[in-house]
C-alpha cells in the first residue's frame, strides 16, 4: 500500500514564536514536517496560507493526494471554542481574533479538523507518549512565561464546562505579590517564568543595595529584563541570589502542587517548560512543600517529575488531537 | 411478582450520631427503614449486630428471604479502603478501627457489599436525585463540623488515586487562623461549622470587650461553646456580630469555591449541611468572592446552590452505592 492510498494525519502546532505542520501515518509516524515563524504581528492570514501550502507540499512530495487526509489536529493557545473550532484572541497570538481555523482547514482539505488548547493537548501527549505513560490521574503543568495545566482523570482528558478546567495560574497564593494572569499574588505571578523574573528583579535590586555580589547585577544594571534562563544559568554557577530565587519559586510551585494533590489526588504531576530545564533546582523545594502542606498519603502517592517530550511536545500534542485521543 | 421473588437493595448509612438501614426495590423505592443511635464509644460490634438484625427484621416483615438481596451499599465517613471494604478509623467513629464491614456483611447475607465514603456517596446522590440533576461537572461540598467534597467530572464520580480526591478542607487559605483538618488557616478551619464556631468565639469576646451588644454574649459567658446553630439563630434575629461572623465565613467559603471554579470549571457547586440551613446568609458573600477571585466565564457558568436532599441525603447516598451508581 503506498501513502497515497493509506490514510494520513495532519498535526498543526501554532505557537507564539513558531508554527509546525506535520504529516503522519496512522498509527502515528511522522512522514514530513515543516516549520516557519508564526509572526502573529502580521495577522493570521499569512500563517494560515503557509499552513495550507505546507500541507500541500508535503502531500505532493510523498505522492499523496488531499483525499488521503483522515483528519487534521490543531494545538494552539487558548481561549478557543473547541466545538466551533475558533481561535479566540490568545495572549500569545495578538491579531488572531476569532479565527475560524476549523472551517478554513475543512474547506481547504475536505477532512475533519479538531482543535484543542495547548495545555490540554500537551497533557494528552505527555500522558500517551511521555512522562505520564501509565498514569491514571495526572496533571500536566505548562510552566513557561505563564502557568497552565491539563488534567487527566481516570485516564481521560477532563476539559471542564467551558474547556477552561486547569486554570491553575489564576489561583490566589497571596494577597499581594508578583502579577500573573492579571492577578497580583496569583500562582502564575509566583510560579512561572514571568513571575520568577519579577521576583529576581527585586532580589537582585535588594542584593545590590546590601552589597551582596551576584552574577545578575550586571544584567540588572544594563536595564535588560532578567529572564528565567539567566537565573538558571547563574544558579548553575553557584550564584547564591539566583539559587534563592529558584528556591523561593520552587516553594511557591509546591504550594500550587499541594492544592492539586489535596483536590485531585493524582498519581503523577508532570511539569513542562522551566521544570525540564531546571530540574531538581526547582522541583526539590516544591516536593518539600508538598510533603509539608498536602495530606500524607496523597502526597506520598504523587510523583512530581519533569515532562519528557521536550521540544517535540508540540508535534506530539497536535498529532494526539488529530488522532482524537 | 412478590417482593420475595424480586431483587432487593440494602442501603446502610453509618454516621457519627445515627445509623440508618434501608430496604429498597430496584429501581429504588424504599420499602422499609430502621434507625438507631450509632454510639461509636461502645465499639463497632453493637452497631454491626443492629445493622444485621435490622436487615433480617425488615426482610421478614416483607416476606422476603436473604437470597432476594441483590446488593448492599454502605456510606460512611472516610478514610476507608473501598476495594477491601474496610472502615479505617474515621474521625466521627472512634473505636471503628479497621472494621472489615464488606466481609462481615457479605458473610452474613451472601450478597455483594460495596462501600464508599460519605462525601463521594453524597455527591452521587445529589447528582442523581438532588440539586445536581442534569449537571455534567459538579462539586458537592459537605459543610458540617468539617468540610469535605465529592467531585463529578463528565457525569461520573472522580475518586482520585487513593479515593482521596476532593479533600478541600485541607487546602491552605492563610498562614495562621482557625484549625480544621489538623491545619491552622485551612479551608476547614475557616469555612466549616467547626471553623465558624472558632471565629464566633473570638468575635464575641472582642464584642464584649468593646461593649458591643450581641445575643451570643450570654452563651459565651456561660462557657458553653457557641455552635453554628446558635450563630444562625442570632443572625436571623438581626444580631450584627452573628451576621458579621456569617459574612466572613461566607467570604472564606467563596475563596475555597473560587479555587474549585478555576481548577475544575464545574457547571454547579452543591453545598450541603450549613448551606442548606443558612442559605444566602452564607452563599451571597461566597458568590461575591467568586465573582471577584475566579475567572470570569467559569465564575458566570457555575451555579452555587444549596443541596436539596436534606436529611434524606444519607439514605439516598447509601442506596446509590448499592445501585453501583
């Protein structure tokens, strides 16, 4: 059987920086892949054309026709209307206001198109192919600039009533504090890349005032924002101020995870983004706080581990959507 | 067909104060009911004998034999081992340490016996027969002396990995504060009957000091503990101190509910116990806090209402377990 006769899946991962388009066999095996910068500031039209032409090119290269597409799956930032298939102004895609991507791609390729927000799609991908394999009750945390989550209960994705379950970044940890998800003292304010940068900014300012040396002072004085990457690099070189910032972020992350442990009693919490790069520098303080804050048996039962799919999570997530997992 | 030929269900609701035993047809229709004081201080043996003799008496009265029992369902306080059917020292049943109730009843009646903790069983009962009818994603809060929850996701009971999902009472709201679930400043410390009593005790002491009049001062001076019932009665008579206690408890309840709204995006939160008796005195402040603290669409989507089954919830809960719902 040649690829032109078998059924193919198309996965589309639309991020704020780059968009990937994949052609896969079913069961999943990637046949071809295209990637291009999303450039949201130029509006959605350009990216949509590149998605369509990318799919057509990959089909042509493999001697396959459009009729061989079984399904298309789109993973992108929320909010979105999953049923109608409309992308609704995600914060990472300015100008993408009410883009009916399902209708656009179904008209172009005459195959069903499914869409899902990236936290949910990532949860499904890690559950099926990554660090969540074999888990029954899992929370997948996306810890990047923001903080989001996808929730698996009894082996299935739990989306909630408006597809908005798992908005952990919006939970309140303190009355005041760094801002995340438009809320001071929120979980995203304290325990995300963006929040960590705010905490670092203050910590470095305080260190300079107290004449404590830190590798981050030069960056601070230059006026450039301190990023999670800078903090991680300094911490790995033993910088005490950076280590303190990581520890306090890890502890705040632990407070969030303790809530998840007490409420959802998961067997695994899988954390993507920063946790993959920073590992135990972030997760050890988090685990300590869980042991102190959450109920004993659920705390002992729940493994807290970094995600495994790394850079390929977007690809896997988009394919999972196309596979209707 | 006489009852002796048809299959019957037995529901057993074991509470800290009373135990009820029910005989029901299937589909559920209560045929007979017995109730007796549990008296946990006398050990489990007496209650277990009363359960067994109660079932036998009801069967005899209705000309039914033991073979006509299809299944028995037990609802009681956790922790318990649902699979093995063992009651493991629930706080409301001192002396009930590792009681293998499933084995005991299966040996006595040669029919399958299922057990479930009362928060989960209550959630299922309200979902099927009460204020949760038609809901897809529901949280049922038991707000009595303590604070617990049962969670329905996509129409099914979600139990978690150790049957310990929904331990909302253990969530931290503040660093210090009233004690609940062995934790200062916990949700149960702030937003339960027990927590409200602690808050009232302090509020009345402060009122007396400031010479503010309150109907609760006499009770306070007598040395008797102020209960949620006393606070409710005083509030209904317009007592300002009591109203303030209710409002602050309602606000703390709202903080807990906002966490549930952001994490689970339920279409309904159903609250039993105090919320049934105090209604909007408690729920209005809670709804205000949800509107302020939780995400807009999930907050608007989620109805927050009192439970409907009232005193009969234990009966319905036990029968739901026997029905394997």
